[in-house]
């Protein structure tokens, strides 16, 4: 299961040094419901190697604003605490796997 990313914990998570993947989503977003289960699978598959989390844009608007999230779902990929890649809109699992593998 993916970690819950919030306005109060995201900086601490990025500072840990592991690669981080954050799915920006909302409960009312149809495409987010397609991406959500994929993100949960990736959290399990990459457990211990990559921090995989979800950020509800309605509850944690500051994080979304900081990264200019305008469309959801948007998945951001961080390495060494810096944004290195992103996927806007839903995509197949293989797209996310390729982007995560590039972080390792």
C-alpha cells in the first residue's frame, strides 16, 4: 500500500535519500481510480528500494501547488530529493516501472 503524502510530511520523505514516487490524485477523479491500484502494486513491488506515495490534492494543496500540479493524475519521480521526471495523465504500469527503474 502506498504511503500517504501530506503537506506536513513530504519534505521529510524527500530528505530520506531514497527515490520517491508521488501520485497526485483526488477521490472524484476517474482516471485516478485507474492509476491508484497500479501505484499500490508498485509500492509493494519496490518496498525497501523506493518510497511510493499518494497525495490527495484536495487535502494537501500546498504540495500540489509547490510542484505546479494542474492535472490529475500526475505522478512525480524524485531522486536525491530533486524532481527528475513526471507522468501526467494515466498510463500503463510498464510506463511507471520504466521511470522507477531509471531512478535506481
